C-alpha cells in the first residue's frame, strides 16, 4: 500500500511539474515574440536611427551577455538545495526590465536617438543578465525534476507549445506595429511582454521541488581556477563548448537579415510583421519534424539539423536577395527551423552530459566560454560595414560546418 501511494505521489508530482513547465513555456512564448531580437528589437533599433553596428551590439547583449555572465551565478546557485526561489527572482527582474523599456518611450523627448538608444541597451542588459540568473536555475530544476525520456518528451512538447504560442502572438505583434504609430506601437509591445512574462512565472509557483543535499558551494574564483581541470577531465564539456560557439553563429546572424533586407528593399512595419510571422510558422512546422527525428536520432540528430540549416541560411539569404521581397522574406521561415532545433538540442545535450552535482557549474562554464555568441555580433556588425553582407554571410556559412565534427564526439547517456 505504501509503495502504491509513493508511485501515485511521483506520478502526480510529475504531471503537476510537467504542466507547470508547459504553462511557463506558453506565456514565455507570448512574451518572447513581443521582444524577438531577430525581428522586433532589431527593427526597433533601426527605427530609432541604428545601423548594423547597433544591431550587432543589441544581439551581443541580448544573446551573448546572458551566456558569458552565467559563471557569476553558477557557483552561488550550485550550492543551493532549492533553485525555484532564485528562478522566480530572475523572472521578476526581467519583468521589471520590460516595464522599464516601455516606460522610456513615455518620457518626454525620449525620441532623441542617442539618449533612447543608450537607455534601451541598459534595460536590455538588465533583462539579459537576470535571464542568465534565471537560466541556470531553470536548467538545473528541469534536470532534477525530469529524467531520461521525461526530458525528451518535455523539451519536444514544450517547443511545440512555444511555437504555437509564438505564432499566435506574432499575429498580434504584426497587428500592433501596423495599427499604431511609433512610439505607441512599441510601448504597447513592451508593456504587453512584461505582463505575459509575469503570468508565465505562475507556472513555477505550482512546482513541487525537493531539496537536494549538495556541497558544491564555490566562489567564482574557485570555479575559474577549476575550469582547466574540468575541461581536461571531461571531453564532453570541451566538445559541447565548441559546438555551442560554432552553432550559435547561425543564430546570432539572423538579426542581420533584417538589416540586409532594409539595405535592399527599404523598411516598413508591415515587412517586420511578415518576418516575425514566417519565423514562428517555421518553428511550428520544424517542431513536428524535430519530434520525428528525436525518436530515432535523439538530441544529436536535432543538433545536426540546427547546424545544417544554420550553415545554409546565409547562402540562401544572398541567393534570395536577387528576387523580390515576397521571395526573400521566406528566409525567416527557414530561420525558424534553425532556432527551434538549436533551442531543443543544446539544452537537451547539456542535460544528458551533466548530473545534479555539476549541472549548474557546467551551465555556467559552457555559457561563459561561449565567447563567439557574445563577440561575433559586434564583430559582424563592424565587418559588414567594411566588407559587405555577401562576404560576411559566406564566411559564417563556412565557419558553422565544422560543428559537425564536435557533435559527433559528444557522448550522451541515452545515445
């Protein structure tokens, strides 16, 4: 009888936690669409007078900064028996940052390009750094609660739900950016995103988290000194870090497709709405494909898809730019394939090569050493102004392909 009750308790907790993560994923998807860096934020920076350099800086802050700052929090969080309180704190800080983004557009004279650009980057930095704090707790919590096939089911289903949520909200964003004049349209977008993210946190309030005994309370200095030994003792970690650096090039180049489009076809809010809609439509369609691939080839098969699409996209962008905007815009549909595969695979592989003791530390190390994610957008923004889009896109395409070699060397527990 006791064994039966224990089994029932585990089953109930699993369902409760599963739906808690799905609730968060759905409303996070709504919020993420409203502040999508590849389309909405990139177009916003261009709208207030930015260029490829500013888009590069934006991308570096939004995508790269959370990764390279993870080590600041990894040691602190690794030694905590419960991660849920810190996850919620990180989410609420992100909500505050989004409110700040909306508020600056209500300030008189906020239309001044230089002043507004500075304030936007500051709030995006707050949003990104708090995301790093929340991200470590999120990954560790997921790894602790779900095991084996449960993780695979969650990640695939979460991606499908997220893609559907993103498509629905993409339609809403498309309407807002065209129905309202600037700056009202972006003000509504940022405030709505903050509300959606706040609601998303309700999911984690439902989670039943068990305390886990751990002795891994280390200072950041201790962890930095220990990195060489960790890298020498675990080839999986080395290969995973290189894989992230190379594969992320295909993700961080996506906002530059908006800049590329503007240089050829001009710039309208209607185009941004179409780009956003097509990107998330691609994420939905691809999620079904990645679900099928996962059944046979697991996370490594999905990662292969991310590398392949990421390397083909820059060349496709060059080729499709010879045609009308109605043809070129489909580059964003294909980018949805790359984004969804990258999201599922890299998080899944990290969960497979870590355990409860080292997951937070490995997350921090791999994020901090993902230098390409942070630095590349800055370099690309400058080089594009010097060498042009065609040269940089071609180079990026060639740089991504070697990721296949490092993916092959990774040994996952279930593969």
